[in-house]
């Protein structure tokens, strides 16, 4: 099996974003494109010869072909062992789990997360480091720098490795082990949650659960955990077979794209609990009968009730949230007397806090929640956490959340997404907002007054690194906020996200419609940013 050294030239567009490198499938299929990026990852590492690498993905189109290329390149570059999920399947949380359990040097995740899949859709590559988490900025910057200088890559001239059966094979001296994608992750979940109590809840015949896997990676995980291990009846998991194009759907677990699940939970004969996860399994949607739990509220409720769950009964050292996430968890942390950290968007920013033992739970408003058990957000972990709470408290989802509001106050919260906006127009909008920052402080927008306005900057309390320009914030004297930022997860145009938050301590005003409760802030956001004229969009693509 000869090693080929292939001459190549750099591609200018291989700068990883918040969640790795995401492009259209056709971009990755260009000659040398994927190989250049993989070699740039390897060239940016030190001491990897003979080490273990983890590889897997969400099963989207081009997943298996990419894995074969990566295996041959790993062998040619001197790795000692690669652990790969059967059929190429490994959820993002499972990759983190397998890296940590096997003390691997890192892992390569093939996913574009919640983006659509298929020949004309999206693909992605993300490198996770030895702690199991997304590569921090110094690593991704080094990968990009190498991608701009690369002139050759190494690949083994060999046939494909069978990924359909468990077991170990040799590839030019490198061990390739095809592993059960669910086993290690399931064992970790069993160590955190009271599976006996959850089994009593799900197998008792009186509690009905519905889980939407969205034809994405969590199908095998959800079926094994909920139907085969915890006793939920067959059919509890819907859209459970991973498909290369996610069945033509958009694997983003929100109220717009999880329409089938929402229809069940808001129907006449609604089950007691509903949940969904996204393309690669790291996001979650939580629903009760006729009740949506915002991700911000979910993080706050889990924090307030963590003592009821075996894996967290000894207490929390701290919590962390992304800056655009509502401040609901801040109030819980203050009541518990623990630290609460505000970070930029992107799970990699939680990694240092978790590794340093400064935080136990963390979350972001984009349907991501997790803890120190991994270094990725974890969709099914959040579902199991909620089920554990429901089994202990024996109350409906809505009652648990409303009692939380009574204790801490309600943070009305919404996110307005404008997807596929012309990049020049989106950047011009943000630049215009930056220029307004000094003049907005102290300004009155009836009935609100701006207390502060800035472009969020984060100083990491562990390593001292500084991340600037993380989102334009308008904070008002009553604690309300508007945040504007551009998302880095899309592959076409730009996504403008507008976050709106209003705190309401009055229990009598906790049952308002969110959009009506936030109407004044929505109008202020339009007045300040001129969204309609600058984006040429009359309304958001998605309202969450």
C-alpha cells in the first residue's frame, strides 16, 4: 500500500468558523479540497504519530466518501489507531465521549449540524481536540494559516475500509476499529441519570413520550435509549432512520422545522412530553402539551433542579451561557450562590471553563445545552435531564416552568432570524450599528432608556485570551436587551440574528404572548437597525 504525496495548491476559503468548515457539498467534492483541509489539520498538530484519532459524522450526503479519504490520509500521516462509528455514524456528543474515554489526540466530525443535507446542500468538517471539545481559536487559526501555504498532502493508495460491521482491520499498519456508535454514549448517560426511575415513568403506561430524530444522527441513539433501554413503546421515536438528505427536511429542532412534532404536542391528544434533536445530535427542543420551553428557560430550570439528578446532586460549581442567551440562568446562579459566566456564541468558549472546573452546566439560546460530562452540547442529555426531573417531580412540563417563573420572574425572550441575506448588506447593517454605539447610550425609546450599548468583548478568565466584536448589545435600564449579530453557521449569504429579552417580575403578567410582550423592543430594533430597508426583508425567516 504505497503512500502518495500529491501536489496541490491552496484554496482561499478554508477558514473554519464557529463550528468548523462548512460549505456546499460540491465545494468539498472539488479535487484536493477536502484533502487540503484534512492535511492542514494534521500539519497543525504535534506528536500525533502513533496516537488515536476518532472519526464520524451525522450520516449526511458525502459522509462515507469523506471518511474513506480521512482514513487513508490518517494512515499515510502516521496515526496509530482510528476509531470510526459503524456506517460512519457518530453524533457530535458521542465523538466527544469517545475521544475522552479513549484519551484520543482528537477527532474529526463530518457534519454541518442543523443545515440541510443532500447533493445540493451542505457539508462540514470540524476538528475536536483531546478534551473532546471544538478546537479553540488558536488551533483553528493555525489550521487556516496552514491551508493557505499547503503545497502537498499524503494519502494511502488503498481500497476502502468496510464500515458496515464492527471490528478491527489494519490499514498500512494503522488500526481501524469500527465501533458501536451508541454504546459508550449510553454508558455515560446511565452514569448521570436515574434510568430506573425514568424507566418507571416511560414503561408505566400513563406517560407518553414523542421524540423526533428528524431523519438525522440521533435516530439510532434515541431508539436504543428510549425504546430499547427505558421501556418506551415502539413508535415513540419518529423519523428515526438517518437519511443522507434528512428526508428532504431541515434538521433544525425549532418550532418551524420540527412541524410534525409540534403538531403532536399542540394537538388535541397531545403526549406528555416531546423532544427533538438536530442533524448531528447536539441540539434539543423541549415541549410539553401545548407548551414550548425556550432554550434559555430550559437552562435555568435544569440549573435550579440539578440537585434532583444523580450526576449533579452534589451541587454545581458554576454555570455559563452565551451572551445572546437570556439572563434567566443568572438569577438562578445568584440564588444558588455560584458563578455565572457570559461567553461569546460558540461551544468552544465553554471548554476552558469546564476544563478549569469553573462551570458544571452551560447552554446557549440556539437550542444547545450541556454540562461537564462532555465538551460539546448534547441534545439527548438534555432530554434525559428533563425526563429525570419529570419522573422525580411528577408535574407537567408547563407547571414546572411556571413555578420557576413565580420564583425567579419570567424572561420574555425571542430570536428573529433573517436567513440568506446578501452578505454585503448584512455587514453594512452591523457596521452601521457599530458606528451608532456611542450615540445610543442614554437615549430614550419610549418606554425604554438605553443604559449601555457596546460590541461585546470577552476576556477568558482561564487563559486571558480576548475575543472581540461578538455582537452589538443594547441594554436598557429595566434589564431588557436587544442583541444583533451575524451567525457563522450558514453556507450561503449571511444570517442576521436579532435577540430580544424583557424581564417581567409580576406574576400576573407571566401569561402574555411572547411576541406581544416584546413588541416595543421589536419596534426599537427596527428603528435602530433599519432591518427592512438594509436587508430588503419585510419579516424574519424564522421566529423562535
